[in-house]
C-alpha cells in the first residue's frame, strides 16, 4: 500500500500538470439562491441523471449544458456520469489541509527526528511560468507519501541514524524544487546503505521531474523499473512514460511525440496488472489533442455522443469543448453550447433559428427561445413552435419560454391555467418550481393569489448551513432578500422572490397593508411589508394607516410593543409625530421599499442597518413624480444584460439566457398604479434630490427639537442617544451628532443613555 501511495504521488505530480481534465460545473459566485445552474439538490440531481430534464439555463456551466444536450437527444446520463458532469473537478486538492498531511503535516513529521527544527515557515508548491502566472508543481500526495516513508525509515533504521538524516536532507531538496529552480541534491553519504541508495535514486528522479528535466527523469525512472531491489520498481515504467509525455507536451516536436508514444506502447504491452496500464488510452489522447486535433475532435464527438456514457466522459469533455470551440466547423453539440453562451445579442439568435429551421432539432428551438425577446419580430413564430413541442425532455423549457414571450398579450386566465397545471406536478426541481411560480405570480388574480405565489424556497444542498445564496453560504439574518430560517425538519429557508419584491414596492399603500395582513405569508415577510408600509404611511402622514400598522406591528415586532401602543394612542400632532419618529430612530434598516430594507432581528440594540435622512414633505409640495426604483436594483443575483428598466430579469435572473423578460404587473396591482404614483410624490429621495422643498420637515431635526422642548419626557434622553447613533451610521446634517451629544450630557449626565454615549463621533 505504501508503494502504491508513492505511485499515486508521482502520477499526480505529472497528471496535475499536463492532463486535459474536464471541469464539471465548478463554483459559480453568481449563483442565485433559489435558482441553481448546477442542477439543484440531491433529489433534483437524481431525477436529472435518470433523464428528467427541467428548464435549461443558458448560463449553466458547459458540462451541465452537455448533460442537457445528451438528455435532449435521448442519450443516457446515469448516476455515474452525472456527478462527473455536475461536480467541481478542477480545483486541486488542498495542500495545506491538516496536521497529518500536506505541507503542514510534512513540516511536523520532519520535526520528529532528533535535532531537526522547522526551517519551513513557508514552502511554495508552485512554479512561476511567466506573465504573472504560476503552475502547481507539487501536490499533497507527494507530501503524504514522504510522511509515510519518513516514519517507516525512522522506525526501521533509527530516528537518529545518519542515513535517515541523509534521507531527510535529500527529501528537503526535492520539495525545495517545488517552487525553486536550480535545486540540487546534497552530497551522498560515503557508506550509504542499500535502502538509502534506492530511495536516493527515486528522489533524484523526482527532483529532475520538478526541475523540468523530463528526459533525465524518464531515464532515472527507467533505471528504477529495471532495478529488482528498488521498492519503487513497480511504478517505474509508468513514471517513465509520464515523464516523457510531460516532455512532449512541454516541448512539442515530432521526435518528442514519437518517444512518448513508444513509451506508452511499451506500457500498454506490459502484463496485466502493471501499474498505470489502464491509463494508456488517456495518455495517447492527451498527445493526439496536441498534434492531431482534427482527428481527436472527430473521435471525441463520436465517443461523447454515444448512447451510453463512459468513465472518462468528464475528462474527455473538456478537450472536446476546447477543440470544438476553436474548430472551423464546430460539432453540433459544441455549436449548440456556444450559441447559448455567446455574448453577441443578434448573430447567435439568427444562427439558432437557421439551425432549427434546417434540423427541426428541439435543442435548437430552445437555443433560439433562450435568446429571443418578446418584442423581437421572430418571437411570435418561435412561441408558436414552442406551443407544439410534445411531452419530453424539451417540454418544460419550451413551456417556460412560451409563457415568457406571451405573458404580456395572452389572456391572464389562460396563462394561469397553463401554469397551474405545471405547478401541480410533484416532480419539478426547486429551480423549475421557482421559475414557473414567478410566471404565475405575474398573472395573479387577486392579492391573496399574489401572496400564495410570492415566496421562493432557497435551494439547500444539505442542511441549513449549505443553502445557496450568491454562490456563498447563508447571509447574516435580516438581510434585504427576506429569507430566514424556517422551523421544522425541512431546515430550509423561504423569502420573497425578486419579482415579488419589485411588485410589492409598486403597490399603493392600501394594497401593501392588506398584503401585510395576509396569512398566506410567513410572519417574517408580513413584518417586512408592514414596516416598509409604516414608513410610507409616516411620509404620507396618513394617521389611520399609521395607527392600524402600529397595532399590527405590536404583534410582529413586540420588542417595540410600548412604542407601537403609544403611537396608536396619541392624537395627531407634534406628540404623535415624535412617537412615530422615535420608532424610526430605533430601527436603522427601515426603508419605504423592500429593496434596501434590513429586517430588525433580536433585541433593539442589535438591530442592524443604516439610517436614512427622512423628510416629510408638505402636502402642497408633492407635485414632482418620483418613479419607483429600476427593476435592475431588485436583481441582486444572476446576470444583467443591460441597465435599463426592462433589462432586469426578475424571473430567471438572467440565467435562462439573454432573452428579455419584462416584468408584468398583476392586473390587481396595475389597477392601483395611479394611486401608487400619487403616493410616491411624498417620498423625498435624499440621495437623489439635493434639497427638499420649502416647508419640509426633517425628521431628525424635529426629534432634536422635541427632546429640547420636553426635558421631562423619559423618552428624550433615549432619543438623543439614538440621534447620535443615527449620525454614526447615517446622515449628520448641521453637525447633528455634536448638538445631540451636548444636550444629552448637559441635561442627563448621569443617565444610562449618556454613559452609553461617551463620544459624539
């Protein structure tokens, strides 16, 4: 077993540097949290590998798109090939990953010899290859094998033995060559024993390899293969072959390729069981990739598009995609993938339409659908073709794009019926359910219908800690996306879709308040809608709405129960405004839109976010129309193909392709737009509008004035404390921080609020 580890060590050193490994999906930092371009969770992937194709996302990694291509053409994937096409295959194994292995494990192991101190504060495993790039030269397995060998030699020959110390000196030189050029082996012992002579030969061969002297390394590995006394003999021939292959790829020439192929033939002719014999096919293909690219591409196209997948499918795929993308005549599968991925907005669409017209292959129809926008002249014909796609692997994608292209014109009832039938299925992946739910939301028949389709479930690859958000783990709780932990065994999260947030922010206040009371929404989402609606009500100075929301919020945000009760109980006027503004001061993340709002979580002192510079406009100064935030502000993930209002894709977040998906407001929301626009005239935008109209009321100035005028009010010192906080994490107009600080310490020097505010900055 130890010898086999040694073989893996050397093989890894060579393969990591030269083999054409095929990446799976890798790690996508733009990954949306309820859409997964890599196939979803384990249940979704199991169905996908079995042949159940969902909506194809053009922004999926190329290996995933090749998997989609196979399924679209009736080719099998299966549980063995599927993970190879969807898993990250190309990230090198960590080198620094534990006390017992890798570089760190090696530095600790060498210190176990008497008198040896660590001189390796840093050991580079990469070589500079120019142009500010490096190549990993040594891999973890090399250090793991050295650790095992050192322990074996120390046990058998004595940790204090000069021969073992000489072995360590030789191995230090080998590892120094991982990152340095020109390293040489130390002098040999005059009377070195036979075991050290054999190990020294192996170390010398490895040093030559790391130094880039591949022919010399091959010669030395060949000598090891012929030495009956060497413990490294079983893998000597294989390592010789790998060294010559590396030489051919590093310095291509007819002679180097001939030598490499001859060595591979020697290994292929060796007896069964010879180490590395099973890798000769891949070695030959790696050479052919370089000096016979045309024939290699043809062979790969034949093999990869066979009905049954094979073990090397992921490895071969990378070569196929790379060669195919460069070829003057691209294979159909590569052509399809690159058409989906192309950034050019026009030519790929025309190409996809031409291929669809010529081949009638549904894959090409899906490529055209992914790229066409509803206002394109070709959209109508493509939608008609999508309507005709029969049940099968292309059907769900065709249905998604059919709705996308027709949702603005088709009767909403007909679209609802189509989508309800799809959503009734029990076999939809998490991503597919999110997509069709988003489309269904946009044709909601009522606010209650809207509430039932407004939420999305975050995709979790395991437990709560493995839920996806922008290619990362879960965010800190209370972020603007509205997700939070559900109770129960599902250990998943639920929140508003991007589309739902944009539509809610375009609702008039009465619709928002009604939505905040809808039991179909989880409590934390009703809180979000209620708080942002409360801000709007305050800006509008709509006392009835303010009081109703205060009574609601006493239940959903009980940390401020006393404050909510005071608001509802106070008559309109300055005292009531102060009660309202006092709450605005306590909740830093408040906004009148969901897009930049931060939910308050935990105790009041732990509420997070920043404060806005709130302004109350006089009723006669609300003439200017203030548009809602552009849709692109709501798309916090995926890809945005432009910056205009219509460029935001709040359904597939740009992942399904560059074809636009203009947001459709449900009829019930569209009917309230005149009212919503009228309300927005009261929403002064301090970050955009430089100066408020004459007669406007600055919220923080009024809080300060109230505290100054009401020294006996027990809320006054706390209000001054919060004003200091406001200026730390928000606006500080006219040196508000100093003014609030001086008043607090002058009037209430012994109060807890003064003690908690030792500085004004």
